[in-house]
C-alpha cells in the first residue's frame, strides 16, 4: 500500500469514530491559536498586496475572509493562510519542522464554509490534516529542511487532507488528492533569508494548493500515488531518500495535534529558547540590561541559518534576528507586536545591547534538534559575574505548554485591536464550543 493510501485509509477509519476528548480539546486549542495568528497578519504588506491582487475572486463565492468579505473557496484559503503566517506567531510541530496550522486550518475553514459543514466536521478535518502534514514532515527530516520551507511543502499535504475530509472523498479519491498535492508542493527558504515579503505566501499557497488538489480529485483527477516514496518522488527529490516504513507506526494512537508548540513570543521560533534562557537569568539574578557586559548564545544550526541578521533594518529582518530578539526581550521584558514598530526597531538601548551579543553553534544543543529546541545562554555582567543557563525547551513547547488561559490571552491580545475586545471575546467563546456548534467562525 502506498503512503498516500495509508493516509486515505486512516481518514476513512477516523470518519467512523468519535475523536477522543483530549484530541478535540487540542484541536480547539489549535483553532484558537490560528485565529490569534490570523488577525495581526491582516494588515501585513504581503496580505494587503495579495488581497488587492485577488480582487476578481473577492466579493463573491461561498467562503469568507477574516473580516467577513466573501471569497471563492481557493481565494479564502490563500488569503487566510497567508495572513495566519504573516505575523510569525503561528503554531509549530517540532519534529516535522513545520507550522501546520496556517495552511491546514485555512483550507479546512474555507472548504467547511463553502460546504456548510458544522463544527465537529471542521475539527475532524483539522485533525486529519495535522496528522498527514506532520508525519510526512517527520520522515522528510532535517535534510529536507536544509533548503525547503516545510510550512509550504508539508502544508500542501495537510491542506489537501483537510479539504478531502470535508469533501467526503472516498479512499481512492483521497489518496489522489494527496498525490496531487505532492506535485503542487513548494516553498524555498531563500525566500526569507533576505529581505522579502514572500514567506507567508508559502502557507497561503499551500492552503490553496491543498484545496485545489482535493477539488480536482473529487472530479476524477488522478496522480501518482507513490509521489512520496517513488524513485523520483518527494523523498528522493527533496530529501535524502528517507525510510517511509514507519510513517504510520502510531497513526490513530498518537495524535500529533496534542503535542504542538504555541508561540509565547512574536517572531522566529528558532530564537525563543535563547529569549527564554536570557529572561530566566534576568529573573533569577535581578540585573538590568545596563548591567550586561556581554551575552553569548549557544544555539543549534537552524537558528544561525534562519535568524542571521546582526543589524536588522526592517521589521521582517528583526523577526529573524537572534541579536534583536534577545536584546529586545532583555531591554523591554518581552517580544510582542510592538517590538517591530519603527520606534522600537531603532530603540537605542536595544541597539546598544545588540553590539554586546555573540552567537555560535553549540554541538550539544544542535544534536537535540529538531526534537528539542534548546539554547545555552551565558551573560557576563559589568561587576564580573558570569551567569550561565541551559534552556532545554521553549515556553509553549509540549514540555512547557501554554495553558488554555494563556491561549485565551493570546487571542484577546492579538485579535482585540483588530476586531474589538467584545468581538474577540465572542469569537473565543464560539471557538471553545466548536465541537457542538452548527456554525463556523
């Protein structure tokens, strides 16, 4: 049986079962976090340009954008998926090095709206999409992540699986939807190694591609079912020929959606362990940023590759600057949306501290990647004290999870300024009752 067929069989079996209560709860948490990520992204430059470009696909159609504007199904998936990744505050699944929610939930919501699905059907589709995208990502592994952006590449499969579930495709058509998604998949890391607006498009295009793949399969389109493991398939072309034999080893028993990371800061997640470690030392020893003589950050390779900017000049660069993120946290106590406003980007205290930060590859920390996202922080103070801390995980990782209250606060903080506090609270209440709701947000 091909890998695409294994996933199709899983989806068919899951459709006949009640989801475990904890899986439902974690799916609702994922949807809450997705909405928290969505609203601050709506006015990001990439999203504004995209919405203007897609004008002919808007103000008509059965789906909706975040602010309620009508859209075709694929346009809604594309725009909402892009917005949900634009502010760099969306969820992740560490072992797969992917942000699964942005594309999967955008696709699921658009198709659910277009087809009048109720909340439980929507949540089930989200769960299926997360399982498919993360399990493919785990197998593709670190070699794939050298050059490819998993949120775009793996996201296409998650979106296709979610859409196929909502379209109630049979096993054959479901497998072909995944096979078609494989031929659409894309997303290069070079798109965010330099100043560019393209990164969030990876999530949006993955959502759109997944919806299109499922729609095509529903109409009878067929593709190569061995698109993942075939001799010229994804594994060979975009990784190092990985072993697919265990891709379904715990499928249906260990639901990956229960082990997500939800961001506790805003920006590149590869900087977060260093932020948490630096703040832990500051809280323990009570020093101010003006007391710091030097900071050394021992990190894993992906942090050096993806957050390289030493002197960021723009908000996009700052989100991917280990120096800026850690310095801003030490000066201001946290890294929120305000950290990327022009006055904060040029804050003299933050800029001065950045000059005293150094970074290097820590072999022990790197050996744990991607399963663990650690950092070793050494801060030397002007009084001569040398303080060291190994931060083994990030706040928001499964080992240090955000509570339900934390997630609620995150949504209210990020959605409230966009739609108003009352509307954000109404939305939050709705999202917690999705499993029994006849309507969608």
